[in-house]
C-alpha cells in the first residue's frame, strides 16, 4: 500500500538527488529514508529510483509517482487544515431546524452569541414542527432540531405511524408552561387561575396540529370536547382572533412571549399543562465542536 509518508520521502529524494540530503530536509536519518523507499518500491512493485553518478534519479515509474505526489500531498495538507479549522471553530456550519416560537425566542439570542464567539462558523435556520423536524435530523438535513413534547413518548413518535426510535441526544432547554388566552373583556380576564373545564362552552382557537391534538386530549380529560372554530399554525393569528373576541385559546408561554398579545389576557389554567423543550442531535454530531458549541448557546439562551 502506498502511503503519504512514502510519497513525501520519494519527492524529497527526487528533489535533492540523494538519501542523505532528503534525510536532512525531512529531519530524519538516512537509514530511515532508505527503509521508506524500499517499502514504497515494494508497494509499487517496480524500481522507483536509479543511481546516476552521485545522484539518485527517479525512474519512469518514479516520475509518475512524483508528479502525482504533489497533488496528493497538497490535497492532504488542505484537508488537514480544513479539519483543524473545524476542530478549532474557525470554520464549519450548523443547520438548525426549529418550531416557530423557538425560532423567535431562543434561536436569535443563541445564534448571536455563537456568531460573536465563533464568527467563522455559519449557522442557518429553517422552521418545522416535530415530528417533521426530527425526521429532518435523522435524514441529515440539519445538525440540531429544536423540538417539544407533552409527555414521555420518544421523539420519533408519529401519531399516525406508530413509535419511532428513541436514538437521539436530547439537551434539555426548558419546561414551557401553557397559559390560557382570553379576550381582555372576558369574565375570566382578571382571574389568577381558571379551571379548563369552566371554558367548556367557549369557542376555541387552536394552534399547530400537535398542539391541537394535545388540547383535545386535555379538554376530554376534563370532561368535554372543545368546539374548535378556528385552527391556525400562526400564533399572531391566534392572538388576533382571541383579541377580536372570537374565542379562547391555550398557548405555550414561549408563543405568548414571541407576539404582542394585544386585546387579550393570559391566565393560568388548571390542571397545569406544560411541554418539554429540547435541542436534539445525533450521537456522532454531538461530538462535532461547532454542534456542541451551538448546543451550549441554546442552553444558555434558555436559562437567561
């Protein structure tokens, strides 16, 4: 097998014309150079050097290897430098996928900190709700997925498709409590806490499909099925509908924080409902310096 170290020795001998001069250039001994050349000729299966007077000159086969050695060694040096840059966070990329309320609250602070600390690392963002974001992570379309869940089901769970593999690295970020959102003229607008069952006769505005399904589960556990008049993934639209007096909603605090809840009041609901927000990655990706650094900054943004 031809190795890079053999090619370095061959090129040095071809350039300097002798084993001793090549040894001085490479910072090793003459016997070491001779041994490396014997190993290379054995791997090539043909002589690579011939003595011409006091000099060692490459044979035709040797000239072919010398010619290719320049590109091979240059490419290897470039690869080593690129890997060193990635390891030292002087280069690299991190692709984030986040649900909308995470994009508007956690991500900006974390990305700004990452850019300030490691300006050579490029961070990009697209939005997707779980489980789609988890699918993107497993498919190699991102390095980190911000996701949430309401219970202890695996992160790959699909309501329609069954259980996925719980093979991801999860960095806990925060517990996001759900709050009730009512019009500011609503009878419960000034209440400290509202039992969700007392809202059984209200029209409801529901959020994303996963949040919608969880709302139905919580309401049915309280003894009623919510009458959902409006369903939208857009949190400002939810707030606008509630503010116009068209119904009530239950939203995560992150979502309320990300919009101006004009014309509405947020109240605690009982029983308490919350969701777990985490940053997900794959085990191998968790060891990549840029990914690890981004996870640290997401955690710091959540704890601010």
